[in-house]
C-alpha cells in the first residue's frame, strides 16, 4: 500500500494527532472565548450538524426501531447511572487510603454520576457503523433524565437539547423524505462528515485542556488521576462489551457498539454547570473539576483510537451472523 493510500485510510487517526498538536501549540485559538468561539460553533452549530446529519442518513424505521429497543435503553441507563457510580464509589474506598488528594477523589465520584454526552458517543457510534439511533436516544435521554432530577435549571437543559438534538434530527428526517432516492443512489459520506466534526470537537476540547490553569497540579497526583481515568474507561468498555456479547444477551453487534460508547462516556456540557451549582462556594472547586476536565478529552481520544478496531470486529461479527442466517435457510 502506497503512502497516499495509507494516509487516506488512516486520515482520522492522523487528524487526531494533528489537531492535538495544534491545540498544544496554539490553545488560545480554540479556547472558550477565543477566535473560533467554540461555545457557539461547537456547542450549537457543530452539535446541530451532527444530529441533522444523523436525521438525513438514518431511515425512519431505524429510529422507530431504536426507540422501541427498551432492553438496550435499560442496560445503558442502568449501567451509566447506577452501576458506574457504585463501582467508582467502591474503588474510591480503596483510593481514600492512598495519598491522592481527597478533592480529586470527590471529583472522580462526581464524574461517575454524569450522563452520556450528546455528541461524542453518537459520532463514535456512527463512525464505527453501530446503532446510531440507539446512541442518539440514550445520549439525549440520559442528559434529560439527570438534568430534570438535579439542581441544574431544567428549562435550560431542555431548550438546549431541543434546539441542538431534536430540531436538527427532525429537519434531517424531513429533508430525507424529499431526497431519499438521491441519497440511496449517491450514498454521501455521512460518516466522514461526522468524523470531521469530531476532529473539531477534539481540537477545541484540548485547547481548553491545555489552557486551563486548574490542570496545574502536582505531577504525581495528575498522572495518577489520568491513569485511573484511562483504566476506568478501558475496564468499563471491556465490561460492557463482555455483557452485551454474551450468549443470550439479545444484542446485535451494532447494539454493542452503541452500548460501549453510551455507557462509558460522560457529559462535560452538563457536568460543569452541575459542579458549579452543587459545589458553589467550595474553595476546592477547581480540584473537584479536574477529573471531569481530564475524563472528557480522554474518552474522545480513546474512543477515536479504537474506532478502526471496533469497526473491524463489528464487520466480522455481522458477516458471521449473516452466514449463520443463510446456513439455517
């Protein structure tokens, strides 16, 4: 395979490296309040584009089927909002005996209670070719559920979710009804568009990370927190994979992909306002925020790196399922 062909095949991984390097060299461009204005271009325009793209590419029957996949929804919501916090709480009982700052540990517990994000989990599921409709439902529902039961202003969460998720998704479906034949004939690169948007999100996320003074901690403590976060993510991804692929689970390979990302990703958009409200007046708020500020870019980076591997697994599993189905006939 020639160099150019290799670059075309691995453009997304190369893009991740380039945007992280760019963010490290010039974080001020993509930071909140910077020239790129990510608080508008990413939080609203990019996220809306993601769900418009999803609405345009998804068949209506796929969305309906995903909505009725109650077993999958129960699994994701139970794992992310019950099992995840409980498992982290048990881990923290052990970590409390170490020299790690107690406020960092409290921040880890807070991270575990967050719902899935409405952007990265959906994009990564789509990039792999998983059950995108299920990822959309669970990401939005998790944020809606936690937001409605917390002290974060419900109207603010509902209006943002409605404008950046529901409206673009409906518009995409309406446009699809007029362009169905064209879309099925030409097959536009929907996945590539979502991946490009994800690169923008990775860039602005790392701009915030590299320019945030709250990350300036003792190097040992910081490395331990990073190690714990990556270990948690990898462990829970493997755990959700094992549970959703066991015999008799009833989940397809595409369902498993959505489960892996939605169950292990945590929302920064909802998390930061919640931290500011719950821990208002705490002098250690910056330390409590650090684990979430690390978890967000870590989940995007790890998920993006694993996209080719998970896609290869899903494709092979789907071929096996198809072969077995044909063999039964």
